[in-house]
């Protein structure tokens, strides 16, 4: 397993991506009559987005190119989480959703 401290996309986009997540989630939660997410929750969501950039030796943007590459990301995440988490498939879905949010942020 490759362990890196950050990554090109995380370093380049993190703050703007967090602002994007704040706007998207605040709008959605307001419509539902719920309080906005805290900064800590948004930072966690943004950080979780880049898990594979930190743990895999592959250009992060390659994971975002297609449904097939997102399926590969899902499988890589399940592989990372198996034996470490109670429900690897469910956790992988959360991380893939964060990647899809980032893809939307990039306008892909």
C-alpha cells in the first residue's frame, strides 16, 4: 500500500472543494429543514474524498473518468476496508459518493 501525506488534487482544490460541499449540503439540508453541517463534518467529507489519492499509486483523476473507473475505485476501497471496517461495501459507497461530488465540482 502506498501512503502519501496528500496529493496533487487535494492540495490544489481542497479549500474550494470544501466551499462547494458547504454550498451543496447547506442548500440540501435547508430544504429538508435541517441544520447545516459543521466545518469539522465538511472537512471530513472533503478529506475522505481523496482517500485513494493518498493510498493508491494512480492519478486520482483517472478514478473519476467513467462509471467503470468509479467501479474500480469502489472495489479498491472495499479491498482497503475489508478486515478493517464492519461494513466495507457501505463505507466504500460513501467514499465513492464523495468522489462523485468532487467530479461534479470539477465539472466533469
